[in-house]
C-alpha cells in the first residue's frame, strides 16, 4: 500500500481505514501535524 500512496502524492500519511463499496474504494487517511511558523512577523 505504501507504493500506491507514494504514486498518489500521499507519502508519509497514516492509513486509518479502507472501505470497498460497490464501485469505489474509500481510503481514510490522517496526516502528521507539523509546527509552522509564519514567515511574516
């Protein structure tokens, strides 16, 4: 699954849940929080 997530541009995310429905696949992800500092001070 990591390879597929890198192809989609979701490298470094956590996969919470994958649900297969009739004609689609739902992928629930979470992203780690990063500290951000405002460049304008």
